[in-house]
C-alpha cells in the first residue's frame, strides 16, 4: 500500500482508505482474474490489477489486525493510476 487516509465518515464511524498508486498511463485486459497488462520500459507485462492489490491489503488488515475488528474500522481500498 502506498498510503493510507484515516478519519471518520459521515456517520462518525472510523474509516481507513487504502490507496495503491501506479505510475501507469494505461492498463489492458487479460483473460486472467485480477491480472492486467501495462507498459514498462522493456515492454508490456502482466501484473496484478491495482484494485486487487488494494483489496488484498484490506483483506489482510481485516483478518490479521485486531484494532480493525475491535474498533470496527471500515476499510475502503482503491487504486489510482496517476499518469
């Protein structure tokens, strides 16, 4: 995860936004689940979908971080391709 935003939502519940950043200009479809193609310096490559990466970080926190469960922290994963 590249960065986290914490705070409270409109209902005053604690929340955590998980952001996965990619310096990509595009992502292409593949027939594989949670896999995309993108262009790197040495050509196109299949990689994990950035949204899947963010989701997997959220799943890890939900399953292995006691504070997330104890404080009922809502997790919202997202990805941003900023180029």
